[in-house]
């Protein structure tokens, strides 16, 4: 440590200072926003009934916590998200692999994939309820619809843009297609797959909430729907805030996981 | 005794609009442990010939005969194409791994090659920490690991700077001679071709044919760098340059 020059130490100090500054301003801006919100409600600039307030949100959280409902709703939503994420990631990677394997099939299904991906899946909501039934299954189904096609398209794109020289090299050793896939295509697209999974978890989350808004008896989406129906804005905003916290948490976990895998 | 016999080989490429004749009536023979270079104008189908010989591509007509049954071909590409997610040692074993379970003696052989050619201490490093010349040497060891009877070198030095290129051509030449391999090299560099080869095939413009074959006879033949000082070197250079018929 002591071998660093003065200039280098100064540089590190500067960097740390910059980092502290960013954290400080992040916290300050959040506090400012919450303060302004609370203040405008107190001063009756904003209607509590329509806009709630930070203190009311906090009260709602405490109430939910006391009635033991809070964790259940959060758990259900996260459970559904993780399940959809797992299934859609598996489907995404394996179907992309199959399409890589069979170029003709890939060309045949290309327009279908494009349409299915672009189609607003909410439009299928009523149909899903009729077909799958008003249960957790429809929520998962909705999330899968939203997340899977994007995953397939994304991962397939990276599969087919695998460095051609690697594949030529494998072929020059008379590698089979299976060997090429598992020894080159998959490992060389490792980073791309992770990136695609990152998008996928967000999509699964969106899908689950959308599903919960349509049909559910538990979960944060249900809280939002229920809250809006009985005009309990506190509940709606509380659920939205919790969703925000969960999103950040999921991002955090994935980021840490990625760093851990990368070492 | 010839190890390889190519007769009346031609190759056409097709797309919806056009048919391109890349090779036309290529014939030549090759002796065991001979080093042949192929030079010719850009895009004349030199690399096409190598891909056909290696089995990556199919000839439109003509025959290729190997004297040995199951003659093994090692193909060294222009880019080293080392897999960044594998260590140097693992990269060297790729060809063997594709063939099936790796034998203990093959592993030993690869380690010997790494040792002999100064890469042993880097065997557990990843390719990104190697210099261009070292990477190309790893690529050569990867090719040699499968014990090929014939080596195909497709502009193996073109991605390197001049000094590395000279040094590496000396290295590769010595490795090939020491391991007693037969080699065909495609190159743009006339000096490289003359200094390394026993014979040089001159290809014509597309559709390519073998325009001329030079047997390179140098007094005091040694390694490639030394061979450049031989009195005949410049004569060959002039002759081949004229054959290539370059108009700028």
C-alpha cells in the first residue's frame, strides 16, 4: 500500500470523494421528494384522499404488517415472478438452441415469433382467464407470454452471431453440431445470456403484476386492484412503493450474482 | 513417394444471381515432409483450396488422393481463434477433446509441445494475457496436438506485426521441420514463401489454375530468416513478382 505515489493516493481520494457525493445527493433528493410530498399534503395543497402521503404509506405498511398480510402478498408476488423467470429462461435458452440447430425451422417461425412478441399480451387477458381459469396459473401464464418470446428472440440472435471463426475452427476438427453448440455457441454467449436474463426478470415481474391485476386474491398486484376498487389510495401507493423496493432488490441480487459468477 | 495427389480439382460458388468459378483444373502432388507455399492474387481461391483439402468445403469436380488411409489434416486459420473462456492448455486440447476422451499420452504430448516452444509457464493463463505471436504458437500447438499428417496454414502470420512475423515464421518453420510434418501454406508475402518453402505454386486470377510451380533451390538452406540472405532469393522474388502480374 505504502508503495503508491502521492499522486495515486490523491487520485483514489478524489474518486472516493466523488462516490460519497453521489450517495449524498441520491439520499438528499429522495428526502427532498418525500419531504415536499408530506409538506404539500399537510398544507392542503394536495388532497390526501387522492395523493396519500409518506406518513400514511408508512402507517399502511405497519397495519399490513400487523395483520400479517404484508409478507404473504410480497411472498406470493416474488414467488410467481421467480417461477415465471425460471420457466421462461429455460424455455428461452432451449428454444433458441433448437432454432439455432434447425435454420429452416427458425425461418419458418420467425414471423410468428415477431408477431407474438409485438402483440400486447394484456389483450389476451380475458382469454387466458377463460382458458386457464382464474388462478395463479393464469398469472404465471401471462408472465410467461410476456417474458418468453423476448427471451427466445434475444438469445437466438446472440446464438446466430457467434464468432464465425470459432465455428470454422471446430468444423476443421470435424466437430459435430452438438459439440459446436455446447463447446462454442453456449460458452461464448455466456455474457449475452446473462444480459438477456436480466431483461427477462424485469419482464416476468411486469407479467406477474399484469396477471395479478387481472385475476388474483393475493399479491401486490391484487393490493393495487383492490385498493383502487375501494378507493383506498393509501393501499395503492403503498403497494407501488413496495414494488419499487422489490425491483431494486431484484436488480441488486442479480448484479451480485453476476459478479460472483464472473469472479 | 507422394503423400497427397490433387487432380483436376475445380470449385464453383453459387448464389441466386450468379455462379462464381473459384478454382479450375488444379493439379499437383506433394511429397512427404515437403513444405509448399501457394501465392496468387487476392481473392483467387487459395484459401478455398485449403478448405476443400481440410474437408470444410466440397469440390465441384476433381479428385484428392491421400497415400495414407485416414490421413489427418491439421488446419491453422488466419486468426488464432483461441477460446477466451479456456486456458492455453485447454485450448490446445480442443481438437483432441472433439475426437473423444483424451488419452493420457496425448496430454503429455501437448505438455511437451508447450514446454518445447516456451509456453509451459503460460499453460494455465487465459489467451488474453498472451501476445499475438504467442497466441499463434498456441494455435499451432492446438493444430499439432491431433497429430496431423498434413498441415494447412492459411496466412498464419498476416495478423502480426513485421518483427513478430519474422520471428514466428522462423519458429513455425522449425517446429514443422522438427515434428517432421508436411505443410501447405497460403500467403501473400513472397519473401515468406521463398524463405520457407521447398516448392511454390503460383495461382492465376479467378478462375484459378496453377500457373507455375517453382522448386526453390537455395545454397546454404537454413531457417527462413537466414534463407533471405541466399543469393538466389532475389532472383526468385523477381520471377514470382512478374508471374503475379500485378497492375496497380
